[in-house]
C-alpha cells in the first residue's frame, strides 16, 4: 500500500527538478550567486547563462554544484539537479 504523503512529496520534488532543468540548471552550466536577501538569506539571486533567477533556499538545495576557482568562489558549476528537498 502506498503512502499518499510520500507520493505527494515525491511528485512535488520531481516537478521542482523538472522546473529547474527547464530554467537551465543542467550539468556543466556555470551558476553565479549574485545576491542574498537579508535577513535570513532567502531568496538568493543567481545568474545562469544570460538569465537571473531568484530561488528559495529549498529550491536551490535541489541543485548539486561544484566550486569553480576554489572553495570560496561565488561561481559554481551544476553537477546535477534532483528532486530531493
């Protein structure tokens, strides 16, 4: 028997991953963090390609990245996009 709460969570996570991919958050694409809201740092503004986006931290958490140019770099490269939130 399936758990309806788990199924709903999984479906929402998959929709989020698809939306991020549609916006350009794909493997190998450089992403730059350009601003964070204060206080709390939510949302964050990012640049990917020629576009700017505001992402909630929980949305940004679904994007796996690796630093470019050192661990403190503001520019990172997308490793993968998952629906894990």
